[in-house]
C-alpha cells in the first residue's frame, strides 16, 4: 500500500513545478510533474519526478529562460546576485547608449560636458571651489553678472 493518496502533492520545486502522486490503472507511471504554465510530464519513480521538477525548462518551452545578450537576461543576473555575462553587459551598454542618444547626447560624448571656459561666472565659481584665486577674466564676468542682477532688482522695485 502506498503512503500517498491519489492527487497528493509530493514535492514542490523552487521553480514552481509541482509533483503529484497520480497512479493510473494499468499504467507504468505513478507521478505527474506540472510546471507553473500547466504543462506536465509523467514519471515512474519519485526520484525521476523530482528531477523533472528541478528544471522544468528541459520539457516546457515556456519555462526556458530568455537567452543571454538581452536586457531581460542582464536584469535576471542582477536579481540572482550574479555578475552579468559579457553578452548581457553588451546588451545593457547598447540600451544605455540608446537612452542617452534619445536624451540628446552625441555619439562618442562620454560623461559630463566640458567645463565652462574662463571668463564666465561658472568658471569663477569653479576657481573658488578648487581653492584657486580667480583669474581677471573670471572676476570681470562675475562682476558683470552681479551688476546685471542689481540692475534687474532695482528695475523690479
């Protein structure tokens, strides 16, 4: 006599496959392994059924992971805590390039844009940030900026 009743769940895999005890009169198989998509495969022994449940991608086309070299596969590596493979890194780089070009970046332009040249208020602030004494052109640009601000403020009153 079997310790399982027909229809009992005997094993559940980490990938969502379920093994049920399902004896059939006159059939040599006793176990049915079903994947999350509803497809199933039959096995004679519980050990064979557990093996089928371990990797349903071998017998269910929907359970097979997407191929490497896609953005989905790159994200799958990250979710699994793995370092992405070369193909997936290349797919991510291509996606990043496409995204940057959609935002207006030019091909070959890497990182931040070039710093403002001397003779601008931004360059004056850069001199101060770096602990340098601003050059004469930057001092003049900053003075002109403040004169414009004071004039605009006086006109607004």
